[in-house]
C-alpha cells in the first residue's frame, strides 16, 4: 500500500468512526443510561429553564418524562409535554436548545411524546457553547406561561 492509499484509508476510517459514534444509542442502552439519571424540574416560565452548559460533539442527552403540566398560553397548566394528544402539540413539548455566542437560541431537538415509556436520547452533532432545556414555546413570553412542576429524569454522557 502506498502512502496516498494509506492516508485515504485512514481518513475513511476516521469518518466512519465519527459517523458510528454519532449515532443514537439503541433503546436498551438509553434505558441503562437513564436509570443513572437525576430528576430535574423544568419551568415553563423561562427560556433558560435548565442550563446544561457547554457540550462537545457526541455528547448524549437522555430524557424521560416523570410528571407535571404546563402550557404556552392561558392561565391553567393543562398540557402534559409527554402526551401525543397535548392540546399545544409540539409547542407544549420539551426542547433542547443551543444558545449561540450572541445569545440567540436555536432549537436543535424537540423531545417527542411517550418518553415515560421510551426514554429519548439526543446525540450532540457539533460542539455547542451552551445548551439549555426549555418549553418549545416560541412567542417569547415565557414569564406568563402557566406551570405545574414539569419534571424529567435527565442523564448526560460526555464522549
């Protein structure tokens, strides 16, 4: 094998390894990870409800709904973010949000319903300066949202 072929093969191996390690873990792995997690509260009344901080690429965020209600409008918290039939749909879901250097927020994942039975894992696709969890409400009026103790089991695995 000449040097050019060797370098090409090594580069292919690196790309393949990065791709494999960036894949979402299987259900059994996620269940094992979430069992190590802690229960956290996530308020509907702030766009920085739970600050995770900086995360390197290939970190894995695992989440499982525990309980509580909230809503992005009105006065009474009636939406369960884990219920597929939540009145607010995706607006009532939990969001994983990247905060850029300028402070702008970008939703990188909306946590799907039914995580109480099937915990969710998100693999960080690139280095992120700051990551927060919050309600997926984009009207900017978080402080007015009705909130009744939404809790998730949370586990973070860094590469």
